[in-house]
C-alpha cells in the first residue's frame, strides 16, 4: 500500500491541501507555471515546488521520488514510468523577424550549415537527438554557440544568429514577435514530444490526479 498517497487523501478530506513537487525541462517551465496558477485559482491551499532540470535528470527525479510528476523530452519506454500524456514539441529553428529566412515556413537540414548556429550543449537530451539526426544524415555542423541556457540561445537568435530549440522554448518571444519559428524539413525533428511522467509503482493521491489533468489541459492548449 502507498501510505504517502493514502495520507495525502486523508489530509485533503481534513482540508489540508498538501504540496506538489514538479520537475520539468526548461522549454516547458512556462506551461507548468500556467498550470500551477490555474490550479491554485481553485485550490489556493496547495503549494508547489517547481524545479528545472535537463531531460535525463527529470526522469531520475521521478524514479527516485524526488518529484511527484515530471515533464521531460522524448521519454523512452521504461517499465518504472507511466507516461500520463504526450504532446508535440518539435525541434525548430529560431530566428529574428529581421533574419533573411524569417518569412520562410521551413528550412532544409543541410541549410543549417549556412548560418551562425546556436545549439544546446551536449548534456541536453535535445542536443543528443540533434547530433544523432545530423550524423545519420551526414550533415556536419560547427555551432557558433553552445549553451546550457535556452535564454542565451534565444538571445543569440534575437541578435541575428539562429538557434535549434524545442518549440515551446521560444513561445513567449514568438508571441511578442521577437523570434520566428521555422520548421526543419526533417521527420525526426518534427516527431519529438514533451512527456508528462510519473513513477509507475506509486499510487497518486486524488489531489495529484486532479493536478495531472490541469497540467495536461494547459500543456495541450
């Protein structure tokens, strides 16, 4: 029996709302905060801890029960994990509205070698996917900038470069017309996902199940 979940259910009935711990990759942080705000508008007794990690570390945090729910990138099948929901999160090319390519809907994979390119550093799951695709396609890139900060890569694109990032990583800048999002003509880049995950052996409390639904609703909006 999962006594932690049982205790959480009992506490909810007593009016003690509890605490939810979330681990998320950087590109999904804004969506996670939106879900928290929407949830607390109805359940203001619930508090949260939101921690940003690279994709692999999110998975580790879920497996070790450091977090109650994780949002990671392209999670492989794992018997220890339950995938609660998945949504499309393609790898796109971010450029400024003044970039020569800004009005294009997409670029070819080989064209990436023609621009100063920013990439996440090699410890990131998205970078490993990028490197694997490029290797299989025989495309060699020498990034002008590699960084563990998506904000640094967004800024690099705003100042005239181009950065490969998960689409949600530039959502705010795209809405403010600070960056444009170009698809890359590559099936593997367009098939990537963000995945909500939880520990399979752990029974979620009723409150946590309700929050799962809120997080999924906001993520898919």
